[in-house]
C-alpha cells in the first residue's frame, strides 16, 4: 500500500549540507507492523517526518494507494502520528484532544462524541474523558495520544519512539497493549525505535538503518539468524565475530583445529556465531572445534555467560542455559574444547570493523 | 558548598535599600489616597473622612469628559497595538528567518529608545501639516500616536508566550487534518490568549498614563485624564485632584490585576 522509491533528504546547502537519508526504497503491506530500527542519528525520524508530510523530501516518490503524496501537505494525508513527547493540546480535555481531528474534518458533534467514546474505551481511558490533558500520568498521556491519532481512522499510523519516555515496567505493558491495538484495528503501523528487543518482539518486519541507509529489511527471526552484514549482526542481539578464510569450499579459522566445509566463495570472511549456539565441552561432528580458556562466568539467572579467550587472544562468549547444564560444565581458568556447529555459523563478507 | 559565596540577598544594605525604595514609592500613594477622603477644602488641613470630593468629581463635567476620552483612547490604542503586536510576533516567530527581521524588531521597539519628548515634537510638526490639510481635529491623531508607542509594550508578553510554546503542537494539529486557520483558531490563539491579554492590559495602562504625547498632540479643548489633571494642578489645588488621581490609580491597578488573574487561571 505504501511504496517508497528512492526517497532522499538533504539538510542545508553546499559545504554544510547533511544527507540524512540516501535514496531508500521499500514497500509496506496493508496491516503490517513495520519497524525502523537504528542507532541515534541514522535518519529514522527524518524518514517518518517525510511520510507524515512535515518535511519535504529532496528527491524520490512516496506512493500511498497508487498516489504520489510526496508533496501533499500533512493535513491532507491519511496518515497520523504519535509524537515522542505526545504533543497533547494542554488547553483541551482528553475528549477534546481525541476528537480534534474529527472536528477539523467537519464531522457532526454526535458522530465525534460517539467515536471519541469508542476510542477512549479502546485505550481504557473512558473514565478520564473530562480531565485536562496536563493532569495525566505519562502512560495515560501516551494512551490519549494513541487514541487521538487512531480516531480519524488513518491508513497508516506513525509512531516515533512512543515508549521511550516510559519506565521499564510501563514500557513492557505498553508494548503488549500496542501490539493488541494493532491486531484489533488491523491498521498499518510504522514504528520507530532504537531498542532492538522492542523491535524484535513487536514487529512483522524490521528495517535496520545506519547512516541514512537501509542495511537490511527482514522479519525478526531472519534478521537475527541471517543478518546481511556485520552491522546488522552486531546491532541485533549479541554476537561473536571471528575472522577466517574460505578456500576450495572449506572454511579455515586460524584458531580451529580443522577446517569445515562451507559453501562460500574463496577469500577472507567474517564468521558470526550467536553466544547461545556455542557448545561447551564435547566436540561435535561437523563443528569447528576450538580450544578456549574460560576467563569469567557471569551469572544472569536463567543463563550464564561464559567469557573465553582463544589462543590468539580473541574473545568468545557462550551463553549456557542454567536449566540444561550444571554449572560444573566449566570452571574459571580451565581450558576446554568448544564446538561451533556448522549450522550456527554465518559467513559475512569481511569489512573493516 | 560550605564557603560563603557572595549573595546579594545576604547583604544587610540590600534589604535596607529595598525597603527604602518601597517606602519612597508607596508612602506618597498612601498619603494621596488618604487625602482624597479628606473632607476639608485645603490640603494638609484634615477635617474628617468623607466622599465629598469623589461626589464633586463625578459631577464635574470636564473630568467626566476627560475620563471618557481617556478610556476610549486607551481602548482603541490598546486594541490596535495588541493586534499589530500579535501579528508581528507571529511573523517573527512562526516563519523561517527572513531578511529584515532585525529591522522589524528595531521598528517595533523604537518607541522604547526614542525619548518621548522627541517623538512628540516630531509628531507635532507633521500633524500640524496634516491638520491643516484635512481639517480633521478629532481623537484620531491621538489614537494613532498612542497605538504606535504602545506596540512594544503589547509585543513583549505576546512574543515571550509564543517563544515558550511547543511547536510540535501546531505540527500535531496539521497532522490531525487541521488547516492553517483551524490550527490558529483552535491551538495557537487559545494558547497565546494569556500573552495577548497581558499585552493588552500593559498597552492600556501605558496609554492611560501618557502625558507628554497627549499634551502635545491634543486639539484645543480636548483633554485626556492626565492632561486635565496637569491643567488643574496649575490652577486650584483642592482635594478633588486627589480623588481623581485615586480613581485613575484604581483603574490602572484593576486592569493590571485583572489581567494577571485571568492569565494565571489559563496557564
Ligand atoms: N532540521 C535539520 N537540519 C539539519 N540536520 C538535521 C535536521 N534534522 C535532522 N538532521 C540530521 O539528520 C540526521 C538524522 O536525524 P534523525 O533525527 O532522523 O535521526 P534519528 O534516527 O531519528 O535519531 P534519534 O534516534 O536520535 O532520534 C542527523 O544527522 C541529524 O543531525
Ligand atoms: Mg528520532
């Protein structure tokens, strides 16, 4: 439903120009929970503001339901935003805030009242309809902002880090709540966050951004298991990186005892392996086997992180489920064999780290 | 944190000075108001409390007509000044920086820098010509002149309010399908109202109080409250002047306090 083609944004002119977004292209499907994920300053807000119409693009097209809306003013786009600071109108009550868009669209008062009632029920704030918006807690303001943006039934809801101002507990609750709302309304969400866990748990698809470019667009599981490059692998979850080489269908790691078969072009590669896939102790068939010295055990309750040093000084982290293995599996200071199963290895082109 | 820092509030002289200033400022006011209730005819000769001079003032046609002139003048001038100041403030904060923005500030605030007497003399010279040319001799000249020098007083609180306003509120309104005018009417204006009210009150009081420009520009026979009082002061000094002054003081205080109360409630 939304097609973004070669969309770019430059701020300023000449020498001091900043390119916030380099020609990005992607499509969003109806009813999708699409997340923009990336470190601070990567252009997430800029992209969202262009979709909302607050910022004119420097180039490219923004096609919604077959129409290019790149230069349509924000009040004519069927797209609403939940702002990071909520931006509730302080001089209006909760109900007036929620009904604002319908009033601007010239709807009849009876219809406005009916919709406002329904929206407030949806976010469970019916009892606060006549409060001034300044007299609400952060979580309540968040819900009002949501109801206000949902009331005019937009085609797409844009959310710019809507949960970042909430404390941890409330944040988790709102994540569930948001996901429920999205399912119930069947609405398309574009969600911005720099919290990878939030992105993984909520999204249908995630676009990982860095430096104004898209690094990868994929479903959460694929993003985690098959990152396209070192940036994505490092940004999503925790990862071990080891440098090696491919030669004649064999992966050679300097630290490993023997090479393993690998379907990859010859040349230097970076091997990525998630800590929970590292197996301590017994060598497994078809796995890369390394000798590692256990340096530190860090206890996390459900699991323990085992920090190890390899012969050449590189570090390797393994995550061991405390339910599976007795803590006697290894002790600090001892040297043990470690297996990296073939299926857990992901080979990435080597790049300057 | 333990070392004794220089703190103005702790200087013994500062407190004394502040109190002295207060006393010098307010004691004369108290004496003035007290004397307005003196039933005696001569000032300084206390003859019991009465409202006699207020009654006299209210039957004094010259005072009533000067009072009405002053109120009309102050209302019109404050209205024009506040409207202009509001538009100027919107133009200087709600648009991207444009050429000549600095000049606009300068023009708006000119009356604060130019000595009033200089402005008055300049206006007298020009208006003499205009008067001759048009033959018009009404309150219009005073309204225009007062509007002009009231603008900076109205402008300051309005601009301060606009600058403190969260810009994302207007963005949010646009996002929620509001056009420019709807946004202005439903979001910007209500949030700006306390500033506009404060600006209006300030302009009103400044206009009400003006002597120099009014005295220079008024047509023969025309009088505002301050110019009428000046005239009376030169002639017969009765307690009626105190009553009239007290009334002027009362109006000013009521306007300022009223505006302050209204502003406070809205924020
Ligand atoms: N109005 C502007 N003028 C100039 N540069 C800007 C402007 N807005 C954003 N930028 C620049 O564009 C880049 C992307 O900014 P953007 O706000 O989109 O980042 P972000 O991904 O939302 O970051 P964060 O997670 O911190 O919110 C940054 O380098 C920023 O400095
Ligand atoms: Mg941002």
